[in-house]
C-alpha cells in the first residue's frame, strides 16, 4: 500500500514527495485509516517507526478539508512530555501542512511566554504543548480549549512516569466532551490502560510490535564493570573508530555533567542535555550534535523519548535504568528506519544486575556479554531465568573489610565503628537520669498524696522550692540554649 491509496488530501500527498515518503510504515498503515474514519485509536509501536506521521497526516487532512474563515482557533491539541519532542512534532506538522493554510503554535516551559502568546493571538489551528505551560496560559485567560476537536497524547506513558497525571486530568476537564482522542506510545503499561478508559471512547487498539520490544536492527551488548571504572571504559569505547556518534545515558543530571567533564579531560568533546539546562542550551547542544560539531551527547532519560537524530551509531547506557521500559526507549535512538545500530550497557556489581535481569526478561532475549576489556568483572552472566542478585549492605561491606569492634555481650566498644564516643556527654546524661529518678522517689508528698513537684533552680543556683536537694543537680540544664536575659532579675517582677 502507498500513501496515495489511503485517501489523503492531494495537498498533503504533494508535501510528502520532497520528504521521500512513499510507503507507510506498519503503524501508519494500520492507524491512519481508523483516524480518518473518526475512531479513537490506541497506537502501540516501538520508537523510530513513524508514530508522529501516523496521527499528524490524518489530522492535517481533516483541517485541509474543513478550513475555517477568519482568525484560526485551536482545533487540534497534541500533548507531549518534553520540550524536544514538542519541537520535533511541530516541525513535522509544519512539513506535512506545507501546502495547506494550517498554523501551528509551540507551547512549552523553560522560556519566556511572550512569543508563545503572540503566536496564539495571531491564530493557531494546531497546538503542540507540554502540560505545564499549557495550564499556565489557560489559567491566565490567554488560551481557550473550547474549540478542540482532536486530542493526541504522544508518549503517554512517559507523561505518567513524569508525574503529569494530574495535569492531564485538568486539561481533560477543559476540553469538549465531543472530540476524537488518540494515544500513541512505545509501551502500554496498566496505568495507561486505566487512564485510557476514562478518556477514549470505544478505541481501536493498533499494535505492530510486542509491548516493550527492542528494534531488531539494534545489536545489543553487555559489559560487567565496577562503578568507579565506568568512565575509563567509556573513554576507551568512544575512542574506537567504529563509534561515529554516540548517545550516552545517565540516571542523574549531576552524573551527566560529571561524565562530560571527564570526557573533556580526555580530549573527547561532548555536551550534556538534561532538565537543568535552559532551552537555548539544550537546542544548541542538539543542533551541534545533529550537524556533527560534536559526536557525543550525554543525556538523562528526559531525552530518551522522541529525539529524532539521524545516524546515531551507538547508544551507551552508562547507568542502567531501574525502569525496564526506559531501556527500550534509550536504545531506540539508534537503528532507526531500518538502519543498524549498537547498544552497549555497562552493568556494575550492585543493583544494576537486578535491573538488567528485569530488562532481559522484558525484551525476552539474552544480551551477549563482552569481556574484551581490562575492567571486566568475573561475575555470573545475566539470563532471563537468573535469580535476584542480593546486594550487600554498606554495614556488611564495611564489616567484611575491618575487624569486629564488638566486646562482651555483643555491645560495640568505645571508639569503634558507628556513633562517636563522648565520655563526658555520657556521664552528663547519666547524672541527669539519676537526678530525675532520685527526685521522683524521695520527693515529699502533697496533701492529696501525690508527690511534690520539684522546683527549678533560679539564676543564683538556689532552689525555688523545697525538696530540690534530691532533684536535678544545679548546672545540668535540660535546655541546649541559654536564656536570652543575662542580667539580674528585676525587682517586683
């Protein structure tokens, strides 16, 4: 089947010719007819299979057939989890609507809203937005969603993982009840299924690959290496001639910056992209990576979804994700559109072995282990049927390295591991406890038979009441801070 056989608008087909689109991908071939028929669609396909065109082409087709006169109002809303993915979708929609008078508006946070508000005032048919900034503009009265006819949630599972569930529900409350809703994602966990039941109406489920399956064109490898030696192994891998461009993934923002600094010390130019970077910094790094000015991009999982960079030869998991589905999205940045790619995972001796075992079980295939490096750890291979690796606790690890510090009765001797010894403070606390006990036992009773309460010592150290000789010793105050008043007590007070 070709795009010309799907009944798309002629002007949309003309826009596909310079893009080189001739035959639809499997997700496009199955989803586009249902979207054209007005059905709600739940689309599931691995990354790099053309999900963006699967929902963008029929929406542009609908707008081309139903043009509105006067100032354009938002009729299509596309929600995405990240700024990079929003910008990519906006570029694709503009390319597909090249011959159609369709205006788009790109809305996301991290930058000033003035240009975005100016776009809205000029009029926009398609809104491509992240949930946070979209709600901000709606709450300010600068944007209305009452004319929305089509709702698209792209990478819906990522939005839930990033905590956008409440924002999504707020957006749903602002939309008309009569609309067409589309879900497109690489994975479909149970949380998405539950959410879809509250949003979609009698949806068509389109699935062209196993849930959380990896692309067959990606050669996957695994390496055992200690956490401290990972940076040296990374430098060795990046210096290999077959590594043309590499996308390196870390779990934390600080870790990404740390890796970039270490690479620069070893004369490897790279840039980091994560949530703490401003939008201009992220765009500058992405453009430099696309144009080949830098060949290494270090990113957190915020960049694992939707970034379409052609020609990424290698994806390196510097740290293994604790969510198995994230691994699929990471390695999906290479081997796109039928091209070959390599994905290398560095597994340490700790919890990452358990994470990797869960990943192997998810993708239902064993990943070969590479031992041809000097930092290899001699550990059992990770298979789908491997048992959980028990990670030793820090206390156990320290106890195995140092001799036991315990004395009689299993009590730890003073000066050993754990709490620092303080003999003076121990005696002081003990005297306080003894003073309280003695005062409680020997205090004279009141008339009603209850023990008389001890008076506190005044500023001169004399007791304020009787029976305080057996009470708390003078000078052993319970308060850590001294009273602010330091002078003599005024007369008559």
